[in-house]
C-alpha cells in the first residue's frame, strides 16, 4: 500500500491528488513501458523501471512541475543506469563492445547514445502506417531494389522511390529535433 501523499492534509485534496496520479498512470504506463523496452530490450526490466519511477513520482509529486516529462526523463535515466550496471548482460553477443577483436573502443556514453537513438528510431518507425512501414522494411531491412519492391507491392518503380523519399524525409524531420540526423 502506498503511503499518503506528502504535504496533502485534507481527504478531499488527497482524493484529487490520488486521482491525478491514477490518471497519469493510466495514460502513461504503456508509452513508458514501450520507451523503457526500446532502450533496454527486456520486458521484465522495463516493467520494474516503470514501476519504480511511478513510486518515486508518488513520493515527489509536490516537487514535480511536469509529471509526464519527469516520468520519461526518469525512465531514461534508470534505463541508462541499468545498462551501465549490467553492461556484460546487455552486451552479451554484441560484437561492438569495447576491446573487441575489431579494435573498436566505444565509450559507455557513446554506447548509451547509440542505444537511445536506436530506441527512438524504433518508436518512430512504429508510428508509420502499415504500407509505409512495409516499404521501409523491404528496402532497408531486406535490402531489395526498387524494381523488386515494385513487383511485391504492385506500385510503380517511380512511386516506390517517391514514397520512400518522402517517408525518409518525414522520419528525418521527426528525429532532427532530438539531435538524431545523418551526422549522428
């Protein structure tokens, strides 16, 4: 059972407070879980992080000006802490770990930034409609040429190129404000 909200005296104020926290939980739990999972890749750990962050929000509610922003920032920070503290587990099977045979020496910060960018990209791709996502998968995940995509989708070669160009342009516009662009 959660302890009473600090700084709230009356039962009416407490009821409003708990209702607000419950509403925030109902609205933000799923997006936070998706975000945590995109950063870590482990459902159970993502669930634990989100639960811990909501408990902390309950404790610090009076001090938090923007609860939604605070939640996402806290999930991000806890995910990065988890990755840092469990680095071997997270990187198991990853050839890009520091000191690998290829001589790469990626810093923890660079690895975290790369993982965050990857998570943000995955979330952005989930926002695409089904047809656009299919085009992106065929071109960039399966490596097909426009002609092959045209045969599979029934679109003209020119239309495949046109649509992919605009899909990528829209994705870049969504990622650029986050500091993720072709130079990152």
